[in-house]
C-alpha cells in the first residue's frame, strides 16, 4: 500500500506519464522508418531517421502552412483582443439595461456549432470574394474568439477594485483616461492570457480552414496535415512529423506560460 505522503506525488507522476507518453510516441514514430511503423512496437526505437522531416519541408513545402497559420492566428488574436477588451470593460464597469442579456448573447455565439453555419458562411464569403484568402479565415475566427475574450476579460475586470478608478476620476481623470492609464496596466496579465488562448484556438482550428481554403498556398497547418496523400498509401511518417512540428509552438507556449494562463483564468473569481 502506498503511504499517504506519497499518494499525491505518485498521482502527479502518473498523470504526467499519461500526458507525456503519447507525445513521446508521436515523436519517436515520426523518426521511425516507414517500413517499421506497423511492426511490433518498441518503447525505445531501434533506428532513427529524419527523412520524414526532410520530405515534409522539401517535398510538401510545409513552411507555407506554418506561415499561413502564424498570419491567421496572429491577426485573429490582435483583432479579438483589441475589440473584446473594451467590450469586456464596458460589461464589467458600465450599468445599462439589458447587459445580462447581451452577455448571454455573447456566450450563445460561442455555443453555436460551427458545422451549422459553414454553408451560409461559405456563400457569404464567396459573394464578397474572400474564399481562399486570409481575411476569409480571420473574420470567422474573430467571431468565435470574441466570446472567449469578452468572458475572460469581463471576469477579470470585475475582480479589480473599482475604487482605484474612482480615485483617479476624483483627481480629474475621465473614465477613458482612467481605464487606459489605471485599469488596463493592471489587466495586462489577463490580456496576455486571453491572447495566448485565442492564438491557440486559431492555430488549432480545422473546420473553417478546411471549408474556406482551396489552394495549398492558403491552407493552414491542420488542413495541410489532414490532406497529406501518397500515390499508393497514406504517408504516416510525414503525417506524424507534421503533427510534431505543429505541436511544438503550442507546447512551448503552454509550458512556458502555464502560470500566467492559470492566474489569468482564475483572477476573475475573486469578485462576481
């Protein structure tokens, strides 16, 4: 029987193992020769090759989907944060009729299944000429990212004491100046957390990217990996290599900024 003092470390180690093992298996499989991928698996690979990664960038030109994902995710994050942060501040600080219903409507947008609006969105984007363009992805992404930004930032702004702004306004600062010079610097950790989560959403989104892009020059990373095809078989080695490359930015961001992500998510729980 495990002593009580070792229960928590043991459980933590098991959870870390369960989380890390699929990643380890994906990396080792991406370095395994194609002919050995479906043989009896070995925890420690017998041979390591880099031809899958070489084919990924030399033949598949995988740098193009990476570029597209970076452009779309960065633009989505910038627009969503710039628009959603002032909206969240208004929801948290201003008193007006229908605020609760408006906040509920914002949440309802995020609960709407994407598959239910793909066809109407495709027709609209085709009419305005945005199919297979960066704006054709950024606009739908921002629509679904804004509820996340508004809800996270609203909770954080509600957690900040309003007395700080009141003191600034008593000293002669207007509401806008007090919000920009006093509240916004205090909200910087929450803004950073929200931006990170929005970026991860845009980086991993698949359905809209698959539906609204046509040419390989505009495909994002998830779509490019899903559409890998070989002449006679599925190139699993290249797919795994692409998955590893696509996971690196996400893993780096989450591991490096995990404390900020957690603090930003929980900071709005102090004050309702």
